[in-house]
C-alpha cells in the first residue's frame, strides 16, 4: 500500500477499477481532447442525419448542382469551395460525416459481436474446438483485409449497407484473438472453478462470469477499429466501389477531385483534413483508453 493509500484508506476502499480508469483517462489531456472532438463529430453526424431524412438542406443542398459556380475557390459564399458540378464542398463534407460514422460504428459493432462469440467459445472450451476455430482465423488473416473486402464488394455490387455488412463479417478475426487470449487466462481463476463446481452451464459461465472481465481490450480495439473502418470505406468510395454518388462521402468527394488536383486543390485538401482529424481522434482516444484500462501503464499512486 502506498503512502497516500495509508493516509486515506476509506477513500481508496470506495474507489472501483472503473472509476480509477475514468480518472486516469480524464487526466490524459491528449485523449480527452480527442474524445471531445469525437463528441463534436458525433453531434454533427446526428444533426446531419436528421437533416438528411427530413430534407433540411443546410447550409445548402449537398446534391444540387450549379454549373455556373463549378470549381470556385473557397469564399464567403462557399467556405470550402465548390466541385466540378458546382456543389458546395462544405455542405457535402458535413452531410458525409454521418455516413463515415455509421460505417465505422455499425461495421465494428458487427465485428465485435461475431468476434466476441467466436473468441469466447474458442478460449473457454479449448482443445480441438480451439484448434479448428484458430486455424480458420489464421486462414482468414492470411488475406489482406482491404483487398478481400474489395473483392467481395466487386462481386456483390456497391452500396452502404453491403459495405457495412461485408466489413463487419470480415473484420472479426482480430477481436476473436483478443477475447480468446483473455479467456485462456480467466478460465483458470478461482471464481470460474467455483462456478463449475456449482454446476453452472458453460454458456452461463462464459457470458456472466468471464466475459465482463475480458472486455477491456475489446473496447480499446473497437475504438481503434472504427478509424480503420472509416479509412476502408473512404478507400472503397475513392475507387468507386463504396457509397455511390450523389450521396456524399469523404471518399467520393476526394475521388471527384482527383481529376482537378492541380486546378482545384480544395477538393482534395478539405475532405482529407476531415478524414485525418476523425481517424486521429479515434486513434488517440483508443490509445488513451488502453493506458487508462492498463494499471501497469501507471505508477502506483
């Protein structure tokens, strides 16, 4: 016990591991700044999703073309300029925010669902079940994920929900390995042995006793995975296999601008900055969570 713990034993008795992790996360100024940025992006995504389903066109209609205004440089009227069809780039970036966040959150959520179930079963039962599952995981991980997703999308055809489902189904392997590693350790603990002695069923032990204690690395992997999913969707849209025009996404805005890169630099720069800020914010938040959830990263207080 440290000197501070000896002085305030009652205070430390009341503190939970979760509360300690939150305190450590709040003390990380970089991670907190990134988290605030993510909250702002989340609000923007929700607002413009509501605008999209209610046909509210603010600051202007992102899909309406004004050919007389095409390829205008940034100005008061068009803060981030216009594209080759005269559409406002600022409006298109804002309306594309909820597409990127939707792809990130839903595809990673699906990956976590599949990966947690597979990893839990593999890590708890072990033996031939673990061997078979891990060989399947190894086989899937041999293929570059982006090119595997690209191949499947090319066969199925582009579309928002197709991308989400394919990315979710093909992105669970890393999560399953994380969960399996945690289960291999936790299944030998005393409380699991006691649960087995009481005759509790395996799936009750898995989901009630072991899984809640194995989710910390999954949360970190999920936050980091969202940035990867956004980059994957951006790459697919840039190549023409992602969300199709006229629905705006950051990837197809950059794709539209690649032809005019020397004449209309804003078509590449501003959506690129949006992608950079978003993915960096997710990465820094995930890294902050990793540090906060790993007591070994901190000195004893």
